C-alpha cells in the first residue's frame, strides 16, 4: 500500500497491513502494519494513540523523538521502540531526508519486552549487531513486499530475535572494543551469506543490510575480506559444494539448489573451470586436498 502522509516520498514508500490468526493472537508476537518509508526533511508526527507497540530501524538520516517530554535522536543503524497504546505517546520529526523501516506489532510478551528494554535503554537503542537485527526485521517486510507465504511462527521468531538484540544492547555497549561499525556490518553480512547460500544474494540486498550504498559496500567488503562480494560468494558456494560432494550422497541437482546454482550445467562448468575436473570426478577421486580452496 502507498502512504498518504505529507512529507513522505510516496514513490518509494509502501506499507502492508496484516491480520493475525487466532493462534498468533494466543501464542506469538505478530506485526499488524509494516512499512519502509522515505521521509523528507520537515516531516512531523504527533501520534495520539494506536493500539500496538512500534519498532523502527533507521536506514539512513536522523530522526528526533519526543516521548513524555524527553527528546532523543536516532541516526543510521539505530532502533527505536515505542509504546503507542497511551495517548500523546510521541512526536517524531525528520531532521534530514531519512529512510525508516517500521513495524507496529503486539502479541504474547510484547509488553514485557517493551518494559524491560525501555526501562534500561530508553526509546532509542544502539546495537553492536545492528546489521543482524535489521536483517531479521527486513525479512518480515520482504515477506509482504514480495508476496511470499506468511509463516506466523517464523515471523514471531524474527521479532523476538530483534527484541532480544535490544535486550542485550547494554551488555554490547559495555563489551564494545572499538571495532569500527563498518567492520561489524561486513562481518554480519558474512554470517548471512554463510547461512543463505541457496539464495541469490545480490549486492544490493547485502549493501542494504549493512546500511551502505552498493559502491561503498563493495569497497569496504574488499578491505575487510580481501575479496569482492561476488568472488567471496562464488568461493563460499564452491567450498560448500565440495563439502557436500565429499561428505554425503546428495545429487548434483540437490547440491546446485543448496549452493545457489540454478542449473547443473552452470554448476558443472564453474566447478570444472575452478578445479580442473567435474563434480562427479571430484567425488569419485576424493581429491579434497589437491583441489582445496581457501576463503
């Protein structure tokens, strides 16, 4: 759905409404509305009341929030958690052109999560593992934006993971060692790559998770890993394919699917080019050492 608020870039801003099932109402955390908005400088909101909590992730820009007379600022990478149930809960103003991912949510333990997080950290939360939390948040949004089948248990788990990252933010602050944010962001996307090799993994998606432009993400990625994202992903897929070839009885088609290759011919050609033999020759020979690749 397209927003109708003023000072919102309606060309790129969308939201979706969700009605939870009875099981979700009884058992889970669940979204009721979720959106990705680009707010223009000068956007202002004074919300009276809304029957939910709201979680926001600042993709870019700066927002100020006034909650019960207390002003706080959220910048790129910060999360914001507010209770919308009471009247005159908050005011929000865009200090710059800003992009926010937001979700109204409720459900089992939602109030307890909010109280515990808010009492310790307030409304604006700065996370050490912001990229991971925001990737889980974005997964929920993409479920609706890409019209995928909704799995309420998985959505509940994703919301709980984001809130758990907020719960541990105080510990993260105490343990922070000064590692630059950029390195943390790249490390989080490396973890995502490792567990999603079967998916396309476009640079635009990874850069978005790291809250960077594609150009800047590629540059920082190479500084941290020594590889471009494309080369790193290809190496990771080849490494996973070799492991599957040597340690199981998966078919070539199954290995292709698991490692993100969408045709056996493309996989076999890439494997032969990299290692000088076909996947089946490699499996028969067990030549794991001579054809090894390091990342």
